[in-house]
């Protein structure tokens, strides 16, 4: 499939830079060896940021014991990073576009490293959550800069697609390797080790990046302060409501207040961005159907996969009885599939466009989640092993074409903003997926467990306490029922599996429906005569 309307979307600064990219001077005249070193530097920094996003999950029981965190506290150890990261991604992309991608990327890596040190040295739950928030600030600064540097350095479309494929494979590998690396680290060196491993990599990345990464021309003009003041609370309040909803209840004052703040701030943000001369988010960017389809694809794959994988870890440890280390190693087939599929997807996206690999990836993810629903509490690893490569391959096929589709349709001056929008959609997809699929799982778990305990003639007051304990933290509470009678544990496990299967079916339906939608939006559409005339007129002008 040929790229649909390959020209970039013009920004407010003036005529767009041609699709081939900036001039050699702007791209630092990087030769092949230097380009490889640039890509390696970006990949290593991104790998650590992605790894840290999930590796902490293996350390949660140890953190709970040492810092007396409780379920709510552990949730904020995980989500404190995501909340700040998602809220500031768009700001990070805009800062890079305006003040220099290299500068903001290196600052972000430095902040992330400092946050890792703060986490490793934390002696209280409050200090640990604060350190995670600092890590989120750093991640939000370095992530958009990483992609926009690739957009400038790799100016050929196919070369850029291959580079994005490698970059996506490394980022996906960081996400998938988190459990496999985190388990042995925690078992051997304690929970602080999952943060200490970031420090030498971060320092090395700053030193090498300062030497090898090129800088690019800055966008001049006034910074969109109103957009910043409205965009951060809009996304931050939305993520906060989604995080707190499963734990506090969707009708609680805190959740409803955060939701109302998010809605008001988001509406005001859109109104402001439509009026300012140089907006933080160019709303016209989202009117492009291919970009819109890619952004939705990123949201959908994160919704289905990260929501489901969160509960897959609970299934392996709380139901099948795997240790953190064993559960981490059990995920390695999906890790390998991601790292193989992402570069392959980049190759095909560069040759035939992003539509086919993205639709294929969404479909594979949907089929894999549906396949997992066939297995229950007595499943052995060889029985459901086949699903894991499908999960990984589907994710790997999605990551690259999403970035390729977006980066091929914006001018380089807005690459940071475009990358930030894409990554914000992915991050929101993951948070929404965990909240939504968690609500599905918890609702089914609660109703089914109530029925089973009533059948077992458990007193009503005791049954309510058991149900509350089992549904705390989005369904992960069944791991705390080890000392209860056998009938309670068996009932809780059966109810959990019923809820998990319903959540998996929901995620599968979301992914398969999104595959159809993306295939439709990214379809080839013959250009009308008026469109061709308009394009010729623009060229002549």
C-alpha cells in the first residue's frame, strides 16, 4: 500500500519542510556509523525508561513489607510515575520543539536518573512516591525528544521506518523484560536494586548523548502558557480519576471531582488551542484520518494489552502459584516476539505503509487475548505457552507503524508534539485499560464470589469482608487469602477466573473492533481532481 497523501501537515511557522526531511546541515550531516551511534544512545535511554515502568511490579511485595505501604500505597508506587508521565508528555514534546530536542532529551535523562537515585534511597512510602513522580517528569521530557531526533536524523522514509522499528523493538523489549529482570534483582539484592540499575545507564547516556546527539533549530515565538496551565491538569486529573476509580469507587467525591476537573480543563484547553497562534497541540493535526487512526491504534493496543497483562501477572502468581522470578521468565516468549516483530514491522511499514502491519498487529493481539480466556486455575504453562508469542508479535507489529504513520505526515518542526500526542494516547490507553478491564474483572469477581460464598453457607458479614479483601486493588486481593479456609480460597479463585475471562473477552473485542476501524480509516482513497489541483497550487505558490 502506498502512503496516503505523503506530504506533511503544515504548521503555523510557515511552509512545511519537504517529506524527505531537513537539510543535511539541519540533520547534522550524520553518516551511517554516527547515525547508528545516535540510534543506540536513544534506544538505551528509552529502554531504561520503559523497563522501569514495569520492573517495579516485581518489587511491590518487598516494598510493602519494608515500608508498610498497603494496597493503596503500592498502587501509587506504580501509578505515581504514570500520572506525571502522561500529564507532562505533551509539555515535554513542545519544549523540545521550541528549545532544542537534544537539550530537553538530556535534561530529561538527567531528571530520570536523579529520580531513580531518590527512589533507591527512599526510607518512606512518601519519599518513594515522590521519587517516582520525579522519574515521570524525566520520562516525559526524554520520550518525545527521542522520536523527534530520529525524525530529523533519518531523513529517508524507509531508513526512518527501519530506525523506528529498532527503537520500538527496544522500547517494547524494555516493557516485556521488566518482569524477567525485576524478579531476580528483587530476590537477590532487594527492591532498591530495580532503581539503582538505572543510574549507571543514565549517567553513561548523558555523557555519550552530549557528545553524539545533534541539536536542531528551535521554533521561535511565545510559549503556549495557557495551554500548559490547562493541558497538564486536564490529563493529570483524568489519569488520577482512572487510577482512583477502582479503589475508591466511581461515585466517590474524589473521583467525581477529578473527572469534573478533567472535563472542564479539557474543554478549555481545546478552546484555547484553537485560538492561539502557536498552540501546544495543533488540533488540525488530529483531523488527518491516518494520524487519527494511528493515535487510536496506539490507545487501543495499550488498552487491551497493558490492561490484560496487568492481570495476567496476578493470574500467574496468585492463581498458578508462580514466584515473581518464574512469572518473569514465563513472559520471555512474548519479549522475544516483540523484539523480533518490531524491526520486521518497520521494514514493511517503510515499503508498503503502516496500514497492513498495524491492522495485523491489532488482530493478533485480539486473538491472543481471546485465546487466554480458554485457560483456568488448573492450566499448565505448556498449555497456554502458544499465546505468549502471539501477544508479543501483535504488540511488536503495532508499535512501529503507529510512529511511522504519524512521523511521515508532520513536518519536522512539530515532530516532538506529534510524538508526545502519540505517546500520551498510548499511556492513557494503558491507564484506561487497567481501570476499565479492572472494573469488569472486579464487578464479575464480586458478584460471582458472593454467590459462591452464599452456596458454601459462609455468614453474610464474613462473606462481605472476604469479597472486599478479594476485590481490593482491582482484583489483586485474592493473593492475601492464603490463611483462609479452603472453601474460601477455592471460591475466590473460581470467581477471579470468571472475572479475568470476562475482562479478556472485553479487551479482545476492543482490539478486533479497532483493527476494523483502523483498516477502514487507513484505506487507500483516490485523490479527487480538486485535491490534485489544490496540491499543484500549493507547490506553485
